[in-house]
């Protein structure tokens, strides 16, 4: 006979009524050992009670229903990373488009910050340097439209007060338009490639 008591999985085998080559020595130990027989009897009562319970299966959506009610706590950095990843579009053309939009927004924000910080003087000077010709064209054109519609006063007001604002808006609009055109061209190219 064995000099050790039965292991839990060996008692399981006996309760399940296994009949194999290795089971006979286990039964022999059970017949001689009171401790193991007591554990076996307890387990058999539990197994028979469970077997007597009505059998049913949970619905197929049971796990989903439970998990919908479970509040999964995410660390803040995981939530932040996932959130940022969800904001990035999957297709390359949409990424270009989103990048152009984000770039234009960043440009507008930095432009506004510079405008607020320097009261428009320095920003106006820098922008004037870059878009002098554009400004001249726009102001002249807008001035002609304004003077024909509102009179000469509107022209001077437009030229003095709104000049720097107009120039900044022009730059931001041009950048956004260029980004959008690039994105749309990539979209069209992808669509053509998919069709062909
Ligand atoms: Zn034993």
C-alpha cells in the first residue's frame, strides 16, 4: 500500500467513477484509510447534491450583459494614449487631412497668441514682411469693393485697423487650404488606385 494519503485530483477520479489501470491502488488505499475515506465521502455528497440541482445554461449574451455593467478602471496614461490613438484616422489620406487641419489650428493658435502678446505690433510687422504683396493686392481689392459699396471712410478703416488681422487670417487660410488640397488629392489617388 501507498504510504501517503490521496491527492485531491486522485479523490476526484474516484468520485467521478473512473475505472482505469491506476485507479485500483487508489481504491485499495481508500478501503484502508479513514481520513481519505472521509474526504471522499464529503466530496461525493457535494458532487451528488450538485448533480441533483436543475440543469440550465446561461443565455449566449450573458457574459456581454455582465461586462456591460462592469466599470473597468483604466490608468490615466492608458486612457490618454487610447484616446489620442482613437483621434488618429486609420487611412493615410485621412491622416494627411487631419494633420493639415491640426497644423492649421496650431498655426491659428500661435498666431493669436503672438497677436495678443505683442499687441499686434510685432506680429503685424513680421506678417507684413512675409505677405506684403498679398496684403497689397487684398487691401486694394477689398478697398475698391468697400469704397464702391460703403464710401471712402470704410476704406481707410479697413487699411488701418483690420490690416494685421486680415494678413494673419490670410496666412492661416492659405495654410489650411494647402493642407486640405493635399489631403483631397491623396484621397482621390487612393480611390483611383482602389478602382483600378
Ligand atoms: Zn489516506
